[in-house]
C-alpha cells in the first residue's frame, strides 16, 4: 500500500468510520481498482491539500453533489460525513439552499430531501 492510499484510508474513515472497508467490499468482485483509486486520489491526495479545512471541503462537496442532481447516495454519504466532522445541519441546509440559485430549484429540492432523510435517520438513531 502506498502512503497516499494509507492517508486516504485515514481521511475517509475520519469522514465515515468503516467506509473504506465497505467501499472495498462493494467493489471487490467487480472492480476493486475503483475503490482503490477513490481512496487514493480524492481522499489521499486532494483532501490532504492545504488551503481549505476538511469542513469547508465537505460543504463544497455537498454543494457540488446537490448541483449535479443525480448523486443521491453520495450526497447522503457526504451529508452524514459532514455532520461527523462537525458541520451543523444549519450549515448544510444553507449550502443546499444556496444551490437553488445556481443549480435550480429541482436540484435544491432533491438535495434538501436527501438532507432531511439523513437528519431523520440520525435523529432516529440518537433516540435508540
């Protein structure tokens, strides 16, 4: 394993504990390199750069995924991850609302629906 892969594992698991193993398991039989490249490049390279902190990078990721409008599973994962690293529900909803101006209301509505589902899931989990 390269140091870039190792640092990517650490960063991804900071965002979502166990996510790296889950990603490797998901793609092990079909294309393990996709998981490896995802861990190495975005998490092991880009997220390690100076200039933006992890919270800011996650809010930017939420904005981009909201604007794309077709990445609900990834958006939900990054919303959950953003909460794990200290972003607030208010920060997340404000970022998604901001996307209504630049990506359109349908994208923002879909993004807010994803956020609502994550928030409710976490509320249900906290109630247990």
